[in-house]
């Protein structure tokens, strides 16, 4: 039977396997749930019965030759890629495999500083040297924007020996750079172009959305299927173009990805790819309409600013993802993280994240109109009950890093632990970030400044969740000796 986008090879193989009376003398040890009745009760018998080990009828993730290979080929076709890899370590593993495939120790990679921590983690692992293109910042919103083409070209001219450039497509807030032009420029300098599309899976399937990485000609892209694509948490795709060696990239993936791939995660990728390939245009048309309705309603409340395509300037904001419901809160006298906490604690509404000036409500395949109405009503009530004058609110700004050592050098260097207030002027040897969104405030090798310490202190006061440091309370920091 020929493969089409109506097929779901992994799921179909699991369903066929479930009809057989195979006696399991392999792992996992729960033996289709019989050994762990509480787990079976929690997840359901059908779910745990599909939590099986790699075997000939079900293929092997590390070296696929049958149903997993077929699922990869269908995903590549759906995304317009030369090949697609099923990733079960989240988009973190996709991003890190992408970076590790492009650069090695001592080689340069151009990137915006507002990247996810997974990118910086990859640099710690491989020893590559980051060359930052500092994004411009929107003063009203206090958010980093995209990379202007002029700044990208300036970085390439100054570093013609760089091997690759990495682009966020889009940022957490929905901001897009001119990816197609950046790809063309990168290739003219002999560089690879990598795209972190953790929040851009829907670009491949919707209409009227920013260009996807593969359509723009990028060499690699990490697509977080579980975010806007509807698959299970921790499932992702790594997409590559014709310039990349499939075999080499698989070798890189197999350095860090598990040899015991979850068939629940892989089947969810398979089924979700089929769903989007068949119905994605309709799904994301509906998502975009819901997001626009929510923006219109929120902007009539007063004080809030749900921003969209009006930010587009052809440079640092080349395009905007209209499915993103990003909202600035400072004019109601509350930080984004405070609105986030009030929505959760007082109204049982869990949004994606809040920072010092904004919050993001993620709207995707599973949302309903009545949920949007509930969110809008809660925001109106929060303004009425808790809103105050914006006087004294700190506008977060992008803080340009002062790099003193590569992430790998600093992470593995000798260090000492100091109270955070004593670290100004020292070089950090660990990460500090608000999570989500997971964009580092400090990475190993960067100078700690009073401005950064003030930002961390204010973020803690407002209730931001700071992670990445050895001290979970971030009262102390590790610095290079």
C-alpha cells in the first residue's frame, strides 16, 4: 500500500502489534501495565499497552529501516524538508543536534542573544564561539525584536570565517526576522542557516503566516510539534535541507538522544503530522481568528496592549505571527508575571508565561471560543480589582552581554561561589534565566554587571521563576576564579 499523508505508519504498526498475543520478556518492566496497576489506572490500559520496546515489527529509532523510516519520510514531505527526524527529547534535543551538526570547537556561530537556553547548552557541549547580533528592543514593550538584515550582514562581514547563523523563527512573542533574506546572505558567505522554530510549527500548515524555515531555504530547523502542533509533550521534529548529510546528522542525534525511544511520543508525532497535513489550513485559520478576536477584546478593556502586525517595520520586525496572543501589562500597573499569577491563582487560568512587562497566552489546535471569553473576562476583572498606576514599573530592556570567555571555557573553568550581591565585575560560570521563556539573563563566560543584578533582583521580587544556577534560590552565583 503506497504511503500518503493519510497514513500513520508508527501508529498503525502499534495497533497491529496490539492484536497479537506476544508474551513480553523484554523491557519496559511493567509488561503492558500488569506490573504497575496504579500507572495503568492513571494512564489507561490502551496507553500503557503501547509503551513498548524497540523490536523488528516496530523498527528502531536510532537506525530506522521500516515504519519509523516511513514516518520520517512522510514528515519530510509534509514539512517540505529533505529529511525529518523524530525527536523524543523535546525541541531542546532538536536544537542541540542542529548546532552540534553545524559547528565544532573553536568555530564561530552567529546568533541573536535572545536564544533559548538549549542553544547555549549546545555551545557548552561543542565548544563553538558565539558571535552575537544584539537585537533591537521595543521601548514600549521592553522586548527584544528580530535581527535586522543590516546587522546580520555587518556580523558576517566582521566574521567571514563563521560556519553558521541561527535565527529564531519566531521569537517567543511572535516576532520574525527576514529569514529568506538571511538565508540568502548566509549562503553567499558559505555559512549554514539554522532556524529555531520551537514556536513556528504552524508556519508549515497555515495560510497568511510568516515563512517557514524550509520554504525560506534554511539548512536545518527544529520544529516543536508538541507546542503548536498538538503532539505529546517532549516530541519534536528536526528538519534538514538538501545541503545536510542525513547520515551525519543522525550520528550527531544518536550521541545524545535515548536509545529507548518512546513509542507513545513517536506515535503522537505520526498522528499529529497526519492531522496537520490533512487539516492544518483549516485548524490554523481558526486559531488565527480566535487570537485576533482575543486581541480586539483585550485592547478594548483599557490598559492592556495585545500587539500584532502593527509592529512590523520591515527590519527588526519583518513579520509577526498572528496566532500569538502576546499582551503588555505595564499600563495597568502590574508586571506580566503578576497577571500570570493572578490568572492561575484566582481564576484557574494557566497561561504560557509572564515576564516583567508582558504575558503570552498560547492559542493553538485545542482551544475553544468559550475559553477565550473566559480569559478576556478574567483580564477585565484583574484590571478592575488589582490595577494601579503604572508609576514605578520597571520596563525590562534587552541587556547587551559583555563576553569574556566562550560558554564551554567558562562552564568548565575553576570557579567559586559568592553571594550574588558580591559578584558585580566577575565572570559568570553558570546560567541564570527566567523560565519560561528560557532566554538566559546570564550565560557562562559573561560579565556580571550592576544592571544585570538589578534585573535579577526585580525579577525575583515580582515572582519570576529563575532557574539554571546551582543555587536554586539564586542567592549565590558561581564565578570564574
